[in-house]
């Protein structure tokens, strides 16, 4: 998979690679996106970037932890995948990162959209 400049600059590819260490299964959906089911998240992700995170969506890859995600989490991360396509895979990591810096997790417009679209399935 082609490495995206902003993913490397922001360290998001490193986070994605680090989550693989605890992964049990890798699947690919109809769009070619890798769905990675993990036993645990990396400490970098859950302690420093997004405390309590249960998933991360990077260009072409969705990493989910715990290994049995519910419908709400699958929906939420699917919305992030749609956002990645809409924004563009080269721009998505930077767009999300800067939105997160400016507004925090709860105010991040990408998180707000994902929560609203999946609200009927439960909290995500």
C-alpha cells in the first residue's frame, strides 16, 4: 500500500502499524479496505492520542478493538471510511488530525457526523 505523506508526517501510519501487533484477523471489504480485528489497541493510541479508543481508521484500513465490534462501532468507522473517500485518502489523516487539535474528540466534525449517522444503533 502506498504510504501517504501526511500519514507519515503525523505519525498515524506508525499508530496503525503498532495496532497490528495484537491483531488476530485481517479481512478485506468490497471496497478493498482492510478490516483489522485486534485483541488490544496500542498504548500510543489509547494513552496519548485518543484515550479509550476502540478503533482507528487510516487510509485503506480500519483497525477495530476489541475483536468482536458491535454494529454501532462498525457503522461509526464505516462513516469515517466514507469521510476518507470524500476528503481524499492523501488529505484525510491531516484533515482529521487538525480538526481533532482544534476541537477535541467530542467537537471534531468528523466524529460528530459519525455519531449522528449511527445514533440509532447505540453509542459509538
